[in-house]
C-alpha cells in the first residue's frame, strides 16, 4: 500500500504544471518551462527554466520543510557551499503545499569511477561538517511546525530515529533477535552517547547529497535530513563514513581531522557507525533495494559488532 506521502506525490505529479503556476507567477518565472527532477522521499523537485534563468522548486508533501529552510540559512552563516535559497513559503496559502525555490546548480554527485574525485569530495565533506558543527542549536532533532525542537535530549532523538527509520521486520530477515538487542543496547540505550549541547547537523551527508559542478570545479551540499538537523556532530561523521568507498572515507577523515578527536568522540563515532549501518541496511531491505548493498552493509555491521 502506498504511503500518504506517495499518494500526495502522485497527486502533484499528475498536475504539477498547474500547481506550480502561482509559484512561477509570483517569482518572475511566468511562462517558464517545467520538468521534474529526481524527487526525494517527501518532496517533488521541479526545474523551472526561463531564458538563462534556472530555478529548482521543491514542493514538500510533509510538514518538515521548515527544517530545510532553517538549515540553509544556518549553513550560509557557517560559510558552507550550498545552492542559494531564493525564497520559500511555509503557509500553504499560495499553493496547498510548503515550497522553496533555490538556484539551480549544473552538477551531479561525484563519480565513483574517480577515486581522486571521491577523495576530494570527502575532504570537502569533512571540512564542511567541521564548519556546520560550530553552529550551536537550542534543541535536538528537528523543528516542529511551531518552530520548537522535537526532542529534549540526544538519546531521545536516537530513539525517535530508531522507531521511525529502522524496520524491525526487515532487520529480522538477516539478524537474530539477540543481535538486534545488542545493537539497541550499544546505541539507543547507551547513556555514554548522550551529549549536553546540540550542534547543527546535516543528518544525511554522503556523496549522493553532494553536487560537483565540473565547470566551476566546486562542490555543493544539498538535501539535509528532514528528521534530524540538531544533535551530536559525531552522528554526521559516522554517517558520512558508512560504506562510502575508501577514497571518500579517507577524504572525510582528513577533512574533519578525525585523528584529533577525543577518545569519547571516537567512541561515539564507533557506536553511531553501528547505528547508521543498521539503519541503512534495514532501509534497503524494507524497500527491496540493491541486494549488493544489503550484503555489503550486513557484512560491515557484523564486523563492527564483532570488534566491540
């Protein structure tokens, strides 16, 4: 059965030109050509072209777009390379959905065929995360519609992610109950993972959420998580290094200067790496996605657990 988000996305795609008309008119893009780009889990993404002007319109089918708007504003303050946010509307009065418009970047994720480019992408990612993680945040998790943070503690946030993003039925297809219990004890029930203050996170930063603009020879970060943008910086570091390829991982390690981290921070990366690998693996299983990725992540997860 299709989720409520899938149903809304299907409804938008049936008539996206009519839905986007008001948005185009209000932003000097009347008569622009529209074409769909690759959409996200809770978003429809359109490219509007009028003459030499190109804009990306992201239409959200859930209530979390305020997190992306907030993140782009904070990333700009941190001097992190992102597509320029042009405008947005969260009222659902112009069209019956929240939307944002950003400048189009003529780029694509860095190719896995080039280890050198992956290494550069990893260095950029590590340095960008360092900048983001200097931004203090007054809560954990994500912003609600009333602009209040969803969680009071980091462990509470991890438990929310565990319930929301990790499918137990999928996990039981490849893991024993005792193994799942061990993972939970090492992560969501592990008091040593608690942190007192939250920092700005991307929440989903790996090579596929980077754009490499070949003509500009620059990288740009896109698509922050919609359910966790505030918490422990080690969550971002751990996720950026989950089976991303040796070149990319080495770049992140160098760019973030992981060797300079404290013993406690290194420990949190290790435990959160287990959590992130578990999360990714169950996502692939639940969505009947790549068997190659499932096998690779399953092997990595068991190796991580055996090293404890």
